[in-house]
């Protein structure tokens, strides 16, 4: 993907946050939704385990109850976020998002980064250095996009 730090993907306008990815980036980012759709079961797929952390660490019964009551709401929210992501990736031009939609985009990119990190065996920051170059580059790219979007969202605060 070359040196991507010279490009800015996000710009706040009067209408919202303009998002612009090049054609190669769109092709790359199009793989995020199938990646997330393929997440398996907690305890089997490290990505599912990473994305569905216990809410109550010392109370398995309360944790199970929370997931029973709120799990479907979380799944629906994630699906809604992914629709915003799909809109951005499938657009040929710049897409203008509300702050809420930009937050959705942020969450999906973070989910992808956490999913890949879990599947690559990342547990602590130092593990990053032991990854193969391709894995490091993908995680770094997603991290850079997260950092750039977070900076744009907080610029107006």
C-alpha cells in the first residue's frame, strides 16, 4: 500500500465528515465485511472470544445473563455499523457521514483490527514485532485509519 501517511481519508465539512478511499484501498477494505461475517463461536474462534469479552469478570452467572439479554442488541448494532461501512467501501466517490455514521465506521475498522490481531495471536504489544510482515502491515494500516478518523472526530470537540 506504499506510504499512506501523505493521504488524508477524512475531512470535516459543513455537511459532515467526508470519507475518501482510493480504488486499491476500497478493494482491500471490501475484505473486512466477509472477515467479520466469518467470526465463529466464543471459545473456538479467538476473534469471537476477543470481541465478546466478559462483562462481569468475577460473576459468570451475571455475565451469561447480560449476554442473554443484550447479545442480540449488540449483534444488531454491529450489523447496522457494518451497513455504514459497506456504504463507504462501495461508493465510487467521497462519502459524507454524520458523526454517528463515522463512529460506526470507526467501530467496524476496530473490530477488524481486533479480529485479525486475535487470529494472529497478538496478546501484548510486543507480539506485534514477531508477526510476519504482511500481518504487521495490515494491522498497521487499520490502526492508521483508526487513528486518522479518531483525530478527525475529536477535532471539533
